[in-house]
């Protein structure tokens, strides 16, 4: 009897949570409609494309190991910085920005850095609307370079984040692409920002998607060692966020996106498996390949390792 009671309580809690999540989603979509002129237009963003290869640059300390020849090659192609990337000096073609809604104050220092470095840049900023809305911030307070060159994306938060559920969503996404139905809210949210960025690069028509600074073998970030006031303050606030929100994690251990403790109720697979499934189910059908940038990356056991000047 107690087992049935417990199952009933869990079911009721799930139903209530689903209703709350649905209301939150509808509220976000209603607010997003107010920014319809700023919703991501894939065809328009494609005009920024100048190469068949794109480098998605993550935040791992390994970006310090990229050689001058490597940076020259990255500069010769299109590129996309992700989240805290703005503390690096190289200016990318695109910048995918996901604000942490739990600790928005730390992003003040990242935006200051972007304002300082990107003043004359032609970078297109892609802002995750979901985190932006949760953070209750205002785009009007962002640097002019961001306000004048940004688009919102609203990722698909599917209910079934199991491997089978994700594979079904990937197949649906591929069908939408064939029908030319990819829009600002097509891309699937699962485990890590890099997955949404890979989907966007595929939608923009890139054939080779290379991932420097995406190693997944630790939880550290390159900007932690920079002698830069904005980077230092950002890192200090990030440490506070970690201490209160993500406990019992050794930051020198593997990334949370492949840690089973963070897989949720649907046992969402590690980001490595998600990217492999996306490669198998979608990218292989259209001649697109993901590359790990270094042998040290955990992605190197799944994807070919990029060779400079390949």
C-alpha cells in the first residue's frame, strides 16, 4: 500500500511540475513575441558565412596551447565563441551567449570585457532567450555592440530527455531541415551549450565543425588564470555560484555534462553520446563532420582529431 501511495505522490508531483513548466514556457514565448524583430533568422545569418569550416571555441584552458599557426587557421575561417569566451583576445565571427540566470551579476564583468574588445567588431551575437528571461535582465543595459548585433534563440526543451527521446527529436529536426522549417526555436537543449551551437552551425551550412577548447576532461576555464580585473571578478563570482549551486564536484574532474550525477530523471546521456548520435542521425546524412581539436579532448575517442591546415 505504501508503495502505491508513494507512486501516486510522485505522479502528482510530476503532473504539477509539468503544468508549471508549461506555464513558464508559454510565458517565455509570450514575452519573446515582443522581440519578434530580434528573433534569429537563419537565412539572414547565413550571409555572415565565408567558409565551409567553422571553429566552435570553448572555454577550456587548452586554448592556450593553440599555436600561432593554429590561430592563423582559425582566423582564416569562420568561428564562434561560447559563453565566457569573451575574455580571450581573438574576435570570432559569431558569439553564442547563455547568461546564467542563477547568478546574473557575474555577467556584468563579461559584458564589460565584450564592450572593451568588440567595439569595432562585426561579430553577430546569438543570445539564449530562455536564460535571458529567467535572469530578468534587460537587453537595453547591454553594450551597444551587443544591442546592435544580436538575435534571440529559444531552445526546444523536450519532455523526454532519455537517449531514445533525444534521438526521436533529432530525427524530427532533420525532417524539419529537409522541409526548410528550421527557425529560432528549432534547436534542442540538452546537457551543454555546445550541442545547441553544433546544431546552429549545421543549420548555417558548415561542413566541418571543429571544437577547440572543448575538452570535457575538467571543469576549469581559461579565464581563471588571466591577469585581468574583469576576468578575475567573473571567476570569483563563478566560484561562489559553484560553491552554493553545484556541490560535491571536483572541478579538476570531468565536465558535469558527462557526469552521470547530473543526468536527471530521464537519465540523459553524456554530451559525448548526444553529439555522437547527432553525428550519426543527422550530420552524416548531409556530409557534415564534427572534429575534436586535440588528442587530449574526451571527444577525440569519438570524432576525428583536427589536423591544422587540413
